[in-house]
C-alpha cells in the first residue's frame, strides 16, 4: 500500500510539472511534504542519506558554482565572450549554435555538465539578446550537448562518479570505453541540430551589423578582478579533476572556491547571493525527497528485481535492457538518485556474469543509458533544471514540453547509437 501511495504522489506531481498546471517548486514541496506526513520516506534520515534522501553534494556543488558565476559576472567577461562568439560566427545562427555546442561539449567532460552550463548559459543569453533572437533553442542545444559530452569521463556527469565508485572503474576506463561513442554521437547530434532547430535560425543583418561594430574588450569592466577570478576558477577546475586522487568531494571544492572568490573580489555578499537560483535548489531538494519515497517503499527495487528475474542468463539482452531501460527511466527520474538506487541492482547482475568483460559491458550499458536518458525530459538531469532556471530568471522561459520534445528525439537517437556500439564492441 505504501509503495502505491508513493508512486501515486510521484506520478501526480510529475503530471503537474509536465503540464505546468502549477509552479514546479510548489509541486515538489507539497509532494515531499505528503511523502513525509504519510511516512513514505525514512524520517529524519532523508536529510542525511544521499541514497534515500537529499544529495547535499549536488545541492552544495550547485550553490558554490552559482556564487562563483555571480562574482565572475561582475567583471563583464560574459559580455566579452558573447560579443566575441557573435563576431566569430558573423551572426549566422547555425554557426553560432555549433560554436556554443562545441565549447559546451568540450568543457563538460572536465568540468561536469552542471558547472559548464552555469558558465556558458549566461554567455548564450547575452549574445542572443545582442542579436535579438530567442535564446531558448541555443540553451536547449547546449544542455543536450553538455549531457552528451559529460558522459565521456568519470567526472563529466554525476552518475558516472556513482557508477565508477560502485564498479571500481577509473578515469581512464571511462575515457577508453565511453569517449569513442560520445564523440560519434556528438558529431551526429551537431549535424542533426540543423534539422531539429531549423525553425529557430533567424538572421537579421541590421542587428548583426550592430554587434559586429562592438569592441568586445570594452565589455571587461574590471580586468584585475577578472584575473583573480580566473585564478580561483582554474583552481576549482583542477580540484574537480583531482577528485579521484585527493578524495575531496566536488561540492567541497566548489564551496571553498566560492568563499575564496568572495574574499578576493570583495564583492557584496548580499548582491552575489541575489544571483543564486534559490528556486532551482529548492526544486532539487524536493525532487530528491520524492524519489526517496520511491526508494524507501521499494518501488525502484521492485522494478530492478523484476528486470533481473526477467533477463535470465542472456547478457546481451541484459545489456540491452539496462541501456534502454536506464534511458527511459532516467528521462523521468533525475538520473543522480536513479543511478544511486539502481547501481546495487546492476552490481548483483554483474556478479553473476561469466567473465569480467561481460560484467564491464553491463556497467557501460548502464552508464550510457543513464547519461543519455538525462536528455529525455526537462527534469531528467541537473543541467536541464539549472539551464531552465537561468533562462527563466533572464526572461527566456523554457517550458517543460519545449525542452522535452527536443530531448526525447535526441535521447532516442543517442540510445540507439549507444546500443549499436555496445553490441559491436562487447558482444560480437
């Protein structure tokens, strides 16, 4: 009965978010409250357990990076990059989109996709405002590119960190097994965007001429502050990259970086904190609690057990089910708690595999499905939610379905290509 109640609350909340019949923050808070009142979550543990509650590593990583971006914004560097990108692309919409997507996809494997979106989205909004074109298609394309690119490495996407820890996989393992197919899928995606966003490519010669006449260097309002910020940002990025070596959580690195950034900038704390996307952080906390209800009442475990029993000893079928199943489920549940919950189930399936290569193939299928499923809907991955929050704050609202109609297409395309890769590399 408790499992049915948790599932019903989750489905109703998801319906309200998807149809935008109510504000998504209000919906998740009410849903999380109902889970608590009905005893469907593990009491106070929901505030302390990342597996059955709020993942504070994600929340504080977001908070730290939002503060860092808020300080950097004061230097004018986002205006500089926006004018530079517009001039390099000569205002051509598709060329501009490709340039922004490549920057995003190249940065995501090393920064993580949430951090990348926080840095690139403000630039995108400024350049679109300068060219007087809709920013939504460019932001959506960047998020999709970020989720694809982030799949290439251990630190590029939070689910990969969870899988790497559970399976004992290293940074190099991800680079060897995930990067090749990520490069192929991204190349296909870049070509596909020409068709996918064809109705959004608007070119206005007059507005382009205005931007081409601008001097981007004049946009930098405080060069000394920018230099200090870049040093701190470089240290934060290095900290992310050394996560597996120094064993310091990215959230701690981001918070320390945020504190140092405030110190070296002497910026007004209240002014910087006003730049933080508080509704986005609250939404994530509520969403984590909602998923905790499904975990604690055994809904997700039941799905996993059923899948294991159904698959039997056919490991190619198991890999296929993990890939497509994770892609489908990952599109509706945030892929961080989904992976944290499902990883132990996958570990059990891998333990029964006849050889290590087959076992690793199952892990890669799981990782590919979870990562690419993050593109499926507006709430499927952290980067999606963050980008939509930034867009709304700057007057470029992206609706659930506006994002999802593109995300589903890209998810299906990515998953099919990933399945072909798994089949050819591990089972032929």
